[in-house]
């Protein structure tokens, strides 16, 4: 054929290699990964951090650095996949770094073997890194230093435990971590504005349903269901004083009208377009009200007061907030689901929505430019970013990052504004909060016990068979104290039997942790490394919705829970 | 240097060659608060050492599973996979390098893990699971599946159910199955005939509804419709003599250009090369992290099952299914999927599964619908009733003899409440359904 377009180049080598992930986070997500430099501060058996890195090296992060002063010993070989016999006696950081680098020649790997205690005291030592992962056990003063750094320069910090059959990680994100590209599930994204149609949409519906009753069978069966719904809504309004069906009862009645309007005297015995209309009545005939999470964003102080330094997210959010105040709805996203229709009718409908979306975008963009001038911002915000925001306005997310718990040797934990909800969640049946409390107790034990009189490495509960019982008792009693303090801080008064049951659980979880004696099980660390790496990807690409802010995995019952501490 | 110091201490009950298993042995030597004292014997290393375990699939999940089992102390692992390595595997199948492209996955993965984890023996088989018979599957203590095909899962499931001899407990082979798509996945444990099986759970993994042929042929609306048209109709019309190879860039380019041209005719935006490839090859997004989660969950269950170090999923009457979702925060739902009495594979046989049938549909339409229906998913069904053969495709002779039925209406061929027995070459079993007229 003469008019075929010129032959395509086909995908590049990189696009081929990364095809299966580019379908998830696209070229922009990939660039964000390639610009990252992840630091792992490794410790203990050291598996969970490396399994995390493995899942980040494969999809092509730019750089990673492993800080680990441990020397490879025989027991590493039974749990760590990135070490071999010939590495015995060498630095674990060096050899794990080299074997990880083999996974992807496009990734740069580095290692640091200086002990973390001295390394971290050097000035600006954390400057190169865009992301920090810290594996437990770690001394509280060092974790506190990392946390202070994360706070000061807004670098994400993850703190990870993997002990026996349990794991946990906490995420310290910047105080405002907005996500525009949340990839909502397709079932939640239809926003057809059937109860707030604009003139062009109504005109379209009227044109497509003119003489509906007299239409030939094939025409009748191809009227797009959106036109059908709008047509029958107009009919309904005539009978109901201009009101649309709002109650469940009214909607059911409206649905019956639609069902009866379908023709059944054709060979198929029904009409697909009418079936589609009937199916969406309950879901789509709702006022297009933004979620409270989105409205909260409009009320955020950063949104209300836009300055020269504001992140572009807040400038656009402010502009969309103005749009919402003016019209009571968000900009039309512009997408139309597939439906039974003739090609031309469908494309025409698609264009009605697209045109409206472009019009709404233009208005938002005007506000953005006005704000930019008013606040003397230098670089204009890319129109593409405004467009993306308008398209997904109903699904944007704002995560309020906050510092994670650092368990100090000499002071008690406080829960602040989260005390009440934590105390409540603690006593839910099947709650995993008791596991989190057992981990906090485990950290407290580490903070208060040394391996020997010289200090240095901490003593791990359950390391030796001889100390099993005393260590269990210590961890358990620390955990009880943490739980009691939480209840007290929350001024909660749990049912006595319920609370006794919670204490039994805390005791069992503590016992299971001590049983491991600090051992990582490869499966649990691989699984936890998988979850952590998913989260790292979500945070770096600023796509999907990250964990806010603590995740617990129970490998005995195969369950996870996410809590906000 | 805590590690070096600790490793010099002897571990209770182990000889020197268990030094590398120090961490694992903490769990194997010590009972925990949730271990069943009747089942768990401290220091029973043989429970994993001697267990022969089969891994089906050496792809995204399989690579992880082999690594995990080797580092859980399993020493005798077999692996089956018929595929060779493709460059698009390298973003997650971490046992393979660019130089391995074109080699067999099972062979390459087995050699890599054997080299890395000393003392483990991995026996690869580069071929189809259907090449092997019951006597082969009988040798294993359990089977871990990391497959991307529902059909292969159903085949091994039906095979394991068929192997059960109620008088011989050794014929019961627990099946641990994992699957992923993007940031989501699931892990499940099946005790054939005792707990809900793959077939009982079939409707949880419904295939995507196919676009009707008339939409593709006459009224396309989406870029995907144009691609499917190029794939199903245009190729057949213009390049019939060439077998379509979806891995051949020239073929994909041809389809892409055809689809693009058709899209332009209908003013449909959005056809791209990458989308063409995705639609034609039915590509499911896949990443290393999700595979890591699901594979490790499967292996955690395998380890607990072998050692009784803690309770496992799948014990009759307890949770047997973990669903994982990672795209919006992290969410898991772990539950007991109930065994279905009318399951065509593991059901008692006393009840046939009800199947809604449109009485005015032709047999041809009914046959085609079986491929898509979530509870059936049979692509080449042969259908019999108690009295006659409605349509048999398994043998050319019989196909000819029964073909005339295809144009007849269903209510002409069967009665409401009548039982149909459906077979499909892809499965070593028969499916029994009871006809219910669609209202």
C-alpha cells in the first residue's frame, strides 16, 4: 500500500528490556528511577536490605550504595543469595555489591565498609543519596541522626526489621508528599457528569435519541448508552417536577423504565446498549462530588497560601480549588468508557467530553498563569503537568510524612496525636499492632544491651540458647510497658478481658521474635524486600499510592497490616 | 563483627557442616508459641533436607522460588519449564543474563542456583508438564507453581486430584500456587480433594471478555479494536500463507501499520507499537518486586508445611488463600476459599455444576461462550449428554458426524435440568454441568 506510514523503528534495546515495567510506570517513572541514588545501611544477617536492592537494580535505578562493615562468615552463605564461598572473610558490602551489579549492567553500585558509627559522624556524608534504607538492628542514636537528616533535606527514609517469621517497615516521607498519578482502578474513574451535563452534551444526546421510538432496529440498538440515560433522565424530570432520581427507590424505578424501553423483538431478544445503561444507573447517577481527601487538599495551608517557592503541585491545586469553588465540580477528566455504539457516534461523543475537558483545562491553566505572575515565579509550570492534574483531579493523594519511632534507651515512647487510634487498633481482633509493639520492645532491648562489656555490637535477644528464657521475659515485659504507656497516653480504658487477650498476644509475638535470635528467614526477608521495593518505586516515581506510614507482615498467618503511627 | 563472633559458637544439635544454616537452625531447633507440639520435632533437619520438591515454571516467579527453596534448606529440587529466555525477561528473572537469551530457562536457572548455593541439587526438565505422567508427579512431597497460564494450572490441579488414592496418604501432593499481575498477586495452598482446588476458584480469575467479532469488523471504537482487527481479520485476509509469529518484529510492525491505518479511517486516536505488541501478545505487566512477594509467600508456606515450624495456609478448615494488592498502599486479604461440592474436578461427583444456557442460542454460540465464561474457560470443548454426542472435536471423524448440530438451537438439543458432560483435550478430566435456562 502506497499510503502506509514509513516503517517504524520499533522499540529501543532499553524499551525491550524494560517493556513489562514501562507498561506500569511509563517513561517518566523510569527516568525518575534512573536519577535515584539509594543508600542501604545494612546490618544483622543483612538479607532484607539486599533483597530490596535486588528488586530495584533489576528495573534499573541509577545508583546504589551499600554501607556494611560486616565480614562474610559461613552463616551468611545459608541465608544470603548474593554471596559465595570464595567471599568468606571478605567485606560483605563489597561482595554483595558486586553480585548485585551483575543483575543489571546499567546500574552503578558502590560500597562503604567503614563502621556506621564513625562513617555517619563525617560531615555531609549523606549528601549524595536521594533515598535511605536502614536495616535493623541499628543503634538509636544513629537512627535518630538519619531521621534528622531526612527531616532536614526531605529525603525519604525507610527503617526495616525482618526477624524470624515477622517483619516491619516504617516510612519517613517529607511532610507533604503529593501524588497526582495514582493509577486509580478503572472501575472508579468513570466521571460522566450525567447529573451535571453541559449544553453540548445535552445537544448530542438529543440528536442521537431524536425519534427513538421510530428508529429502525439496528439504529435503536446502537444508540450510545450515555445518550439513552440523558434522554430518559429528561423524560423523568418532566414527570417529577424537574428533579432527577436521587433515592435508591427512584433509581430502581428509573432502571425499570430503561429495562422496559429495550426492544426484545429482535433475534438477540434484547439490546446491549440498554443493558449497559441499566447496569450503570446506581453507580453513575450521583452528583460528581470530590472525595473528602481531595477537598482536604484544597484546605491545606500550602494550597491556600501559594508563594514564589511553592511546589508546582500546590499552585495547580490552588487553581483547581478555585475552579471547584466557582462551579462546585472538578474539571471534566474527558475519558469515556467503551460502549456499544457505531464508530462515528462514539468518536463524536468522545470529542464532546474531550472538548469540555480542554475547555476546563484552559480555565485552570489561566488561573495557574495568573498565580505565577502574582507570586513572581520564574519558570512556568509545564502545561502537561496541569493537564495530568486536571485528568486525575478526583484521585490525587497527599501523604503527610512524619518521623518514625526511634526507641531510645533512656526515655519512653510517645504517640502524640496517633495515641487514640493506635490504642483502639491495638485491641481489634486479629490486629497486627501487637507485633509492632513487640518490634519496638525488641529495639528497646537492643538499645539497652551490649554484646560484651566493651560496647560495640548490640546483644540480640535470643542469640544464645542459654539466654532464651530470660531474653523472652525481658522483651515481653518491655512490650507490656510500651502497651500500658500507650493506653495511658490515649486515656483509653479497654475492656479488661480484651486487654488481657492483647497482652497474651504481645507475649506470644515477643516469644516468637526471641525464638529467631535475630535470624532472618530468607523467605520472610525476600517477601519483605519485595514489599519495601514496591514502596520505594512508588515513592521515587511519584506514582501509585505509598504506605502511610508503617507496614507489618505476619509470616505465621500470612497477613499484612498498615498503620499510621 | 557480631556475625563472625557468633558463628564460632556451636549450634545445638548440629554438626559442623550445618554452620551455614545457623539462622535457619534457630527456627528448626526451637519450638515457638504457635508450633504444634505434636507435629514439630526440634532439630529435624531431614524434614527439608530429604523432601523432594517440584517447581513448575522457571520464569519470574520460578527464579525466585528456586532461590528461596535453596535458601530454605531444600536439597532436592526439580524444575519444569518449556520456555527459552527472552530479552524482556531480564528486568525481573534475575538468574538470567543478556548472554543467556535463547537458552532454556529451566536448565539455566538450575545451574545458576546450584553454583550459588552449595549442596543443593536442582534437576531441570525443559519441556511441557503434560509430557510427564502420574508416576513422575508421585515422587514429590509437594509442588510449587509459578505459572502465567491458567490452563497449565488447571492441568496440574486435575492431575494431582486424579492421583489421590484414599487408602494411601502418600498420594496426597500439596499444591502451592502463585500468580502476579503488575503490583498485585496471590498465593494459595491446595490439598487436592481435601480443600478448595484451582477449579473451585476458577471464577476468581475470569478471562478478559473478548470483543465481539462484529465490533472489530464493522464498528471499531478503541485503538485495541483496530489492533485486534489487524491481528484476527487483516492478517488472515492478506498474509494467510505466513504463520504469525508475535516475536517477529516485522510481523508486529505489519500489524501496527495495518491497525494505524484502520484507526485513521475511523478517526480513532491512540494506536502505538507498544500497544500493538501488548494486545497481540496479551502482555501482562510484570515486575521483580511483586514476583518476590508472591514467590516468597509460596516458599514460606512450603517451608512451614515441610517442617511444621509454624502453622501453614491450607490446613483444612483454615485460611488457604492470600491476595496481595500493592498499587494503593499495601493490602492483603487472607481467607479460606471454600471447596465446592459441584466442582467438576474435585467435587464428590454427586452434584453437577449448574450452568446457565441461553435456550435460543445455537450450539455453535454455546461452544464459543464456554471459552469465556469464568466458571468454564474451555477452549476446545466436546459435549455429550446422557443420550447423545452433541459435538465432539477431539476426533476428526466424530467432528464431521456431529458438526451438523452446531446450527441447532440449544433448546432443541437439551432440556432444562439435563446433565452435560464436557471434555477438553487440555484437561485430564471431565466437567459435568446441569443445564439451567437463562431467563
